[in-house]
C-alpha cells in the first residue's frame, strides 16, 4: 500500500464585510463553509445574484456549507453592521485518497 495522498486541499480565510455587497476572495473550490462572527445577521448571495430576492440568511454565530460552486468569488456577503466572517474552502465533504 502506498503513501496516503490528500486530494482535498483546504484553505481558511478571515474577511471583513460591510454594508455593501462584498465578494469572497478568489479561491478555487467546490464548496465553502461560511461562519458568521459579526454582531448581526448577514446575507450570502451566489452566482452574481444581488437582488433582495436572492440571498441566504446566516444569523450571527451560525455556519453553513455552500456547495456547487467552482470558486469562492461566486459568493458575496452583506451585513447591516460591518464585521468579520470566516470561511474554509474544500473540494470534497470527505477526504478521498488514492
């Protein structure tokens, strides 16, 4: 049996968001876990939708995994009060090996 090769290259980010729609950093991935550490709720929008009808409410201290993306910059976040979010990118929900 050969050496374990981790194909699931993950990266973690800390980003300030404001009262303007802020895209997440440019990082290739297939899913991203967003954690809201602001003092208020945030709305996460995807696929360049910026209307009020298209958004995912993430309450303070909540987290959610967004799947079906190819880059974190397909997601944007907006808050009523500026604050910090954290997110972690990954390619797989589990760690495949070969």
